C-alpha cells in the first residue's frame, strides 16, 4: 500500500450547493494524491431526513420531501448533463417516500438509519457525476461495502477487523494511479445482515479518519467552513489567529472547553494511527488551515482561549467541614444519586464551590431540583448562582512553568468569581459573570496572543 494517499472529507456546507461542490472538485482535482473523497449530506438534508424518520403525517412528509428535492435539484439543475443523475435522485426520493410512509406507521432504529443514510447517498451520487463532467476519473463506492458495524443502528460501533478486511475494495479502485474514489461519510452496514446503519450525528469525520486508517493514508484532510483552529473564537475576537499546528491533545482540550473545533475523539482512527489531520476551508482553500498531529515541536505555553457558557456555581458552606473527613464524599454521593455532572471544584476549610454546566446537566432545572437541594442542605448552607461563563486558558506545561500567574494580571479590572489551576497541565479556568465573558476573553487574548 502506498504511503502517499490522502483522504479528503467535505462537510455539509462544503457540498451545500453547486458552487460549493465545484470548490470541492477543484480542491481534489488539484491534488493527485487525494485518492479517497468522503462527503457529508448537503447542508440541511440530514435534519430533514431525521424529521421524516421520526414519523410524520402525509402533509408534513410532502413538505419535508419537497425541501430535500429542492436542495438536491438546485445542484443538479446546474450540471451540464443533468438527466441521468436526475433519474437516480428521483429514485432515491421515491425510496425515501416509501420508507417514511413506513416510519409514519411505526418507527424503529433500522428504518430510521435507512432513511437518514440517503443524504450521503445523494450528495455522493451528484458529486460523482459532477466530477465526471469536469473530466476527472472517479469511481463511486458505497461505503456500506467497506464500513462494517455492530450494535445500535443510529450510533453503530465499527468492527475494525471486519472493516480492515475490506481495504482491498478501496485500494483496488485506486490502483491504476489516477482514479479517485467518492464515498459517503456517516453510513455503514451491520455485520450480521448487512442492513444500513449510521455512525451518529456528525459521524462523517469519523468515517474519513477510518478510511484514512484502512488504506494507510499519509494524511486526512477535513474541509469545512472555517480555515482551521483559531486562538479563540474569531466571532468574539477579530484578531484571533489561526493556529498552524496543534497536537491532538491540545485540540481535545480546546474542544472540551467549548471551542467549536473538531474534537479528536471524532477522528479517533487518525489519532490512534498517527495520521496527520489538516483542517481547511473548502470555499477558500488558499487561506491555508491547521495541522493536527500527535505531537508538535516546542508547544507554546499558551495555545488558546475557549469558553463554556451557561454555567452555574454551587457553593456549600458548613463549619462541620472543618477538620473532619468524608465531607466531600457526602457531597459527591448526592451528585451521583441525582446524575449531576461536576466541572471545576475549589475548596476551603469550610466551603466547597463547584461549577455546573447546563448542557451536561439537562439545564438549570436539574440543578434546582428541590430534592437535590434538600439533601445538600443537610450538609451545609447551599447557594446556587446562575449566569456564569467558564473561560479556559489552554496551554502546555502550565503547572511547571514560571509566569503563568502573570497571565491573569490582565484581568485586574474584572471580578473573577473562581480560579482553577493545578489539576491539569493544560488549562487554567476562570469563572466570570456571563455578561463579562466576551470582554474577559478579549483582554486575555490581547495580552497573551496579540503582543
Ligand atoms: N450528515 C450527517 C450529519 O449531519 C453526518 C455528518 O455530516 O457528519 O450528522
Ligand atoms: Mg459535519
């Protein structure tokens, strides 16, 4: 197997319309090493299919199908020779129609997966046609012939051995040295009976990394609508800088703390097989992008700033805590009982403060559950405050490097409710009032990244 293959994946917005698809074509056509191309469904299509799969009445079905048809035919109508592909897509739409009729009678996961998979099937059929029209040698491959899974139909588990054994189905198609394979992200077939399954929402990144792994690719390129990973959200800080090269670990840290960046868990096969991942903007490939790899040379002390919104702060104070043991365990046992997920924790002799993320805790209501509060009140005085944001300063070697504290000097003019440092080498967190979050990020960014 060649070490020179590249797998390129294009997300939903990259294949949303004809012009977007043409950009994708130009990217793959310009790089002879790109051998396998993975696509998401055109933007919006998966959501519409998910609605159909949930079962709905006749009028609603008609409305949803028309929306899907419109998205796909807006692309097809711009092709030079739309007829053949128009027929294929009509046949997909008929298939979706009868499957969603069935779903309106009774839903089940296998049926839902069969419906939802059509988004990727249609986008890849259309794109294959477009590439051929543009004179590029491509082969359409049904990903279900390669990606074998087990378990849940809506979030299937890849059977790696069975999938690896299918590598030849890909490599035989590209063996001539000029052909590129076009295939679907997100979809698979179940090992036992070959029924269609999907890998969970957003699963095409995983598919791309998996294809890269099984053909032993040298790189995996993820094309999306942002040109890589930034020092912080560019919508908050216009001066945010693109990070040229970041490690999987740092990227994971950014993602955990709320940055809208690809979480390495979503590209696990690339991480475990040490395949460098490039993230770029398909609408503007000349902007460059970010490389994510196992390790980077000389990682900087500060890498970026991420932010988790909708945080609550729970404090319990009790003199009973002074000098006794087992107080914290009582607190955490109660959290376990009520399935409360805890984030940052600080303690003093007589108090404990804990940040709680609304998203992880099914919203504010769970945290204000009277039964939970009553049990906590048996331990001490309970206070719960909302409207906080947790700002995470992501970096490297933060527990062993001098000067880390001076980074926070810039926050002199902001009231900081809580600081967490010391547990992780890779982050320092500060909790601020939600309405102060953006300004705090701006100040920190200016001090640390705009010098
Ligand atoms: N089309 C699927 C989704 O929207 C998979 C993906 O785009 O990654 O979830
Ligand atoms: Mg996606």
